[in-house]
């Protein structure tokens, strides 16, 4: 019995290399693929690719204070939120809004300083977005529009164009975009393009088109009324096409 046992054990040992070779060949010919590699963890400040924002309930008090023009309270609340959410591009857009509108336009120095302060917050928001912290559509719209307002306040039309041209491409149904493009062109002394963009503003306003997320919507009459005193529009108002455009879009 011992001899048989030893012989069987030796036979099994002799057969082992052959068995392993057969198994290896089967694995190669079966079409089995290697398990997929483990993907690397997302990188960047916003792993999901979107701005890391507070919940709506956390934002509400700061936004309500801004809506009520209690800018001191709103500023404090937004700064506290920014400390807690350092990768929120949205909070920077709101903080820029507070900086832009908290100054009295009768104080020229403060009004200019507030535009410069706002642009610093908008630049932070844009840097975060470029790093992968994408803004919600509404906040991206206001990043572009409010940045352009600040640049126009500083009388820098070329810097305003950078934001307005992005806005024109993404929201071509906004009368507001074309109104402020007209401002920028008039500020540069380009009356033809000023007229053209002002007409596009009136056309869109008359059609009642608009981005649905706008905080406020201006009617055709609102844009006409604003144009009569807009500080960049003296060249437009002197042009005979101005009165014709107003007649065309308000009397039809």
C-alpha cells in the first residue's frame, strides 16, 4: 500500500506542470479579459466638476439681506459662507454683487472703488470655474453681466467686451446683453455698432424673449426710458437712427 501511495503521489507531481500549462492555455483562449484598472480619484478643488455651494437654506438669509439692500448684513453673511465653502464660485459672484451695488453712485470715488472690489471677487469666481468648479447657469450669466457693468463703470469697454461676447454667445435671447454691448460700443466711439446692438435690444424686448432665470425683466419701454439718460449714449442719441428705431419698435 505504501508503494502504491508513493507511486500515485509521484504521478500527481509529475502531472502538475502539464495541468498548469493546460490551465494557462485555457485562460488565454477563453477570451477572458483582465479586470479593468482602478480609476484614479477625481482631482481639483471641485471633484464633481461643479461649484461646491451651500444648501439653499444656508444661502437664503444672505440673499434676502441683499434683496432688502441691507448690504452690511449681507456682506458679513456671505463672508462667513465663503470661509466655510472655499471652493464655491457662486458665493464669489454674490459677494461681487454686494461690492458692486453697496456704494452710492453720488460718491464718485466710492462708486469707482466698489467696481474695482467687485471685479476682484468676479475674478476669483472665474478662476474657480476654470479649475473645474462650474457655476450654475444663472450665476454664470451674472458673473458675465456684472463684470461688464463694473468694467463699463471704470470706462474700460474692451474689458467689458470680453464678458459681453461670452454672454451674447450663450444667451442670445437677452435684451440686456445687447443693451450693454451698445453702451460699450458707444463708449469706444463706434456709433454704427452701438446703433446695431441697441436695435437688437429693442427687437428682443419687443418679442418678449428672455432667459427665464433673470432676477428682473425689463420691458421695451424700460430700455427706451433708460436709453434717454444713459451716460454712454450721447453719440447714439445724436444719431438720426436713434429716433427712428424708437418709433419703429414702439409704434408698430
